[in-house]
């Protein structure tokens, strides 16, 4: 299992801090994901998994920082589209499937993690960071539409 390379975890201009020993892991960097799922070209993964200490909740978390464009040129400047919805939904589905059968995982650490959290409630978290100007545009549009209704 790949622990966070750094704590805090950094995604673009965003920073996430986790308590030491929390069990948080970068799922998209697991050996099985990279060597089996991603190399086959048909599996995607969320950024990280975070088991909330003292509960039965496992958060599957995807982060998008739209201050930058992804490597494929999508989602530029905070544009939200059906493509984004489908891509994020696919990441959650593929991650859930990847955790569902620990026997298919390559390393003992990955298998132990999946087995330990198999009975946990899984919650999907999508953190979407947009440019302030983009958010302000939609607030203004909503207010104008409301005033004209």
C-alpha cells in the first residue's frame, strides 16, 4: 500500500492534512492500480482513501483543482460538464470494484487494507475547487435569473 508521499497531501494549489497513523492512502498510486488496472487502460481511481478514525466510514475522495487544466485539456477554468460527471462517477465505481475483491490485489498491504475496510460504510467525496471568478459568475447569473422570474 502506498501511504501519502507527503503529509500534507498536495493536489495543485490545494493542501490536505491528515493525522499521523490515520491510514490514509493514495489509492491511485497502489501497485495493483498502476500495474494491472491502469495499464489495461480501462480502470480509473480516486485520489485517496481515508478511513475516519473511530468510525466505520471509509471516504473515497477525488480532488479536482480547476485552477489548472488536467493533462488531457479537459475541465479548463472550472467548466463543469457531463464529461466531468461521468469521469468522476467512473473513478468511484472503479475504486469500489478494486477494493471489493482483496484476492485480486498484488501486495499484502493492499489486501490487508481492503480486508480491514470491507465492512465499512463507503462514502464518496468530490472536492471541486473553482476559480473565484467562475463561482461569482454563476452567483450573479442566479441572482439575475431570480430577479427576472
